[in-house]
C-alpha cells in the first residue's frame, strides 16, 4: 500500500517539473531570444521543443534556462540560449544540408539542428582541433563555442560553397562569426558581439618573439 500511495505523488511531481521546464522554455523564447532579435519561426520552434535541462548536470537543471553558459561535468560548456538562437538564424539550415557539429560537450546543438537537415555528424572539440576528421563534402559546419582560428583540416571537410557558423575570439572579445568556402578558401566574418564559451583547443599556437 505504501508503494501504491507514493506512486501517484511521484508522477504528480514529475508532471509538475515537466510543466515548470516547459514554462521556462517559453520564458527563454520571450525574454531572451525575441528581445535579442531572434525571431525566425524554425529557431523558436526547435528551441521550444528541445529540453535544454536534459543536456546539463542534474545539479544545474534548475538554472538550465538562465541567460548564461553552464559548466558541464566533462569540462565543456553549454552556451547561453541566445548564442544558439543567433547561430541557427545565421546558419539557416536547409533540408539538403550535410552538417558537421563541433560539440562543446553537451550534444544540445546537434539535437537542435538534426530534424532540419539531411544528416549530422558530431565531432568532439579535441578531435576537430587536431584534424582527426574523416568527413568530407559537408555543406554546413557549426562550432559550439568560440575559437581563435579554424584549422585547415576542419575547413577541409567543407564542400566548395559550404558555410560555417561559429563563435570567434578576437583580442579577448567573443563574437558570432560566419564564412563560406569559395574556390578552396575560407575566411570568417565577425558579426554580433555576445558571450560565448571559449574552446581552448582552437587557440592559436603561442609563438616566440625576439
């Protein structure tokens, strides 16, 4: 009888938590994304559908929808919602896109984009920075964090005409950045300044000066 009596209470608590998180997602959309100019319908739908709290440690679930990055147990970060919203708007994923996601440790970005495209391959930041990649012919590269430079091996995964959207570190300031591969060349254009966790694996090598 004790188990029978406790079960409905447990289910009720789970339902209430689900409702609370759903309300937090709606608040994230209204008070963070829309107020920052992120209004594309597909972005709001995906970020309203994917449970951000499932991609953070249990101890951080209660703050999963705050406007800040969350440290993960593996040492990575889940960036603030605005970064992902801006990234998806700039990337404008297409149904025929072959996407490579350099993951910041959470898996959240890949889940956001997966239903929108043909395929998604996820790379951890260490492998991507070292050039331990095998994919070729990707049409969209998404990097879930801020980098100082884009390694040639990673850029080589993109087909000609392929796009990249990433965070970029310049003189200590992080910005959203985008680029397109044309005739084998790929550069990054800094856009809006925003807080983005830095992926140290992509720091430029420190050179000696004399």
